[in-house]
């Protein structure tokens, strides 16, 4: 794969310039990754303004700690990890990561896979955004980012069993929303 070039400079060149406090290089790096990283921030926040705040805070950390990046790995992966950790810390500050809601009204019926394939990515992201903060955080980390329950428990400072429980409850809520959407559409 050929290196990505922005304004005549490769990512490697831009990173070197960023280390020398080159503001134009920082802008180019930000523009290079802001779209992808904003999508992650949106998944972890309640609204766009909150996602923008997370993105900005995370990129400040990226540029502050750029000297810690080891060039042997993927820069995008390193930035992604900072974005996720910033989103987690942001949500922990809100002190709602241990929400509990009643699930007695949620049916145990499962929704067929054909229903999920009929959903657009945007519809699914909107549904995920309506989850209680703790459930949304665990669902995103497990189902989208691929973290294990052990890793989630360490990141969120919760028990592994809590991570599993919140994932199960998030899935149930999402299944009910999809089921309701599907029955309304039919």
C-alpha cells in the first residue's frame, strides 16, 4: 500500500514535523484522521457536541504525547486507542457508567438476522446511542472495538461479570428496538 500523502508530505514526514511543533503538520494529521476518529467519538457520546469535545481532548493528548508513539506500530491504531481511552475517561467523569435500568419489560424473543441486515449503519448507531451510558460503553468496546471482557473490566474498573451483564442487557435493549422497528415497518 502506498503511503498517504497530504500537502506533499507523507504521514511519517508529518509526524516528524509535529514533533517540532509544526502547526500546519498538526492540522494535516488532524484532518487525516478526524473523520474516522469522530465516528468513534460519536459511538461513545450522547450528542455531537460531546463527541467533538472528546475528539478535541484526544487530539490534544495525541500531540502532547506524540514522542511516545513507537513507529513500529500503526499510528492510526495508536490514535484510536487514545480516542477510546479519552471517551472512557470522559464518561467516567460523568459518573453514570454504572447505570441500572429495569429490563423486566423486555421480551426474551430473539430477532432474526434478516432484520439486522435491513438496518442501515446510521440507524444502528442511533440505536446504540440511546443505550444507557454503561451499556453503550461495554457494547462499543466489546462488539465494535473487539475488547475482551477482561480488558473492559480493567478499562472501566468494573467486574468482568458486570461487563458481561451490561453487554447482555445492551443486546436485549437493541433487540427490542429492532423488533419494535421491524413490527412497525411490517
